[in-house]
């Protein structure tokens, strides 16, 4: 694959993981991110890219002009905007792989932009969290050009398979899964923190363990708290796209909308610094105790000094 030139739009957690993992299999790897122009963030971002052998491009146009495979790894709310920005600059016959968690309708709009420019749009449904797997994260591909891109991705070491040649199937699979997974995260945060307030967390988790013995509910709780605290805003954006998916199916997204609110709320707690001193890999109880200290009855009791 001496001619493969990979361009990453988005150099956050996922973009960095894919940049490091895919660079050895490509003739060139570049990236573009808004952080590259932000005086407060550009230094760290540019240094990281340089350290990984990833060329930091000065614009979307500059990246697309050099890449034969553009990978979009941005937040869900920017899925369509990135496709619109990239389309005029895509090389004819190049591929655009959309990793973003967006509804089938959003993916169809993005595909129309890319395909109209003479490039080939492929949707991807990333089926679980990227960090534990890296570029081997299970991924479903969709669209008319998915089968052509599949062997390229597999040769790079990616765990991809074609879900359908019809756009929307891969993203619908991902979005419907997210209703369950992101809901579990929100439920665990609400359930565990409330149980901690009443002092019944051990008894409550023991009943979960009895009902679902294959899950380590203590460890799973810690993982859920940490991921939402770290990526709550991104998860909330994804859940708003999930809500769009539910609406596109003709239903009111009661659950998806509520989950988005919970993730947004946790992101706000993190931005306020409530978890700043918890250290590395804290147990869920430490997150819950911080939430109770800030929002519990004692914190809101005006009669207390």
C-alpha cells in the first residue's frame, strides 16, 4: 500500500489512536483539527502529531488535496459540516470514511456531498469504545463503495466488515446500540449515586450481581462513571443524533433525549472541576461522593453554615 495516503479530520482521542495505528501502513499520514489554530491548544496538539509522525495540515483543503483516504473522526454534531467542508477539496476517486456517530439521515446527507464531488463516501458504525481496541475496534461499513474499501482497511489491521451496500444500515445498527449502552451509563450514574446517598450501594449492587452474574458491576460502574465524566459532551452529542434516528423511524425519542441530558449534566460537572482531584482510575464511589458533596442534601441545606 505504498500509494495510500491517509488524512484524519479530527485529532482528538479517536483521531490520535487511528493516526498512530494506521501510520505504519501508509505512505503519508496527515491530520487537521480546529485545535491546530487555537492558541491555547495548538502547542500540545501539534507536538503530539509531530511525535507520532503525523503531519499537521493547515486546513481541510490542504489535507484533502494530499489524501487518498480521508477519515472523519469528529463529534457527532459536526458530521455533516465536515463532509460539506471536505467535499470541494476531495481528490476524484478518493475515499471518505465517516466514523462519526450520526443518524442514517445525517449520513445520507454527508454522502451526497462527497459523492457529488467525485469521491467515494463510506459510512462506518464503530460498535464499541475505541481505546481498548485501537484500530482493531469492531466496525461496520455501509454504502455503495464499502466493499471496495474493505480490503484496504483490513490490510491496515482494522476489524471491519460490510453491513450493507445501502447507506444507513451500519449507522442505524450503531445508533440503536447506543440507546442501550449510553442509557446503561446514565442509569448506573443515577442509580449508584442515589444508592450511595442512602448507604445501600453494597446491597443494591449485590442484587444486580445476582441477576446478571456475568457482569462485574463494581468495575463496570467505575468504567461508566469515568468515561462519561471524560467524554460526556461527546456522548450527549451522539445521543442527540440517536434521538434523530428514533425520529426518522417515526417515534418520539423520550429515552434518547433524557440520556443526552444526563450526559450533558455529567460533562458540566467535569468542566466545573468536581472530578479534578480524583486521580487515575478512581472507583465509582469517589465520583458519586463528589456529586453528593456538590449536589446532595447537605450541600443544598441553607440552614447549614
